[in-house]
């Protein structure tokens, strides 16, 4: 499976979108929902938030400190989702 990360374009965009071919699978961006009153160690560990837009995973969020850590996590979520779909097809 070939993952393609494309920089988000537009005003106030700060992350990247994940595509498999032309299908938008997920994304990550800067975590703008953090309170100013959060402890510094929490802020450092939760600077970016990632989403996976596949059915059943659309409400799940991943928080990490850097894009280098969050990207493989979102890719694994998508890989596992497709593996589960293929497994269900072989059962029938």
C-alpha cells in the first residue's frame, strides 16, 4: 500500500493529508484545542493531533509531539483497517 502525504493548502493550515491513490484517508495538524493552563510536559507531548477518516475510525484522535511520530501511527491505523476488511472478505 502506497501512502502519499500532501501538505495542506489554505489559510491557517498546519499539517498534511494522507492519501492512498486519490482517496483521502487521514490527516494531522497542530493541536489548537489545547488550553493555556495545561502543564508544559503535556503541551510538548500533545502538540499535534491526527485523524483517520475511514469508517469506524473517524472519531478516533491521536495526539503526539512531532509529525515524525504521528505519521506512522496514522499509516498503521489505515493498514490495519484495510487488513481487517480483506480478512472479512475471505471469511464469506
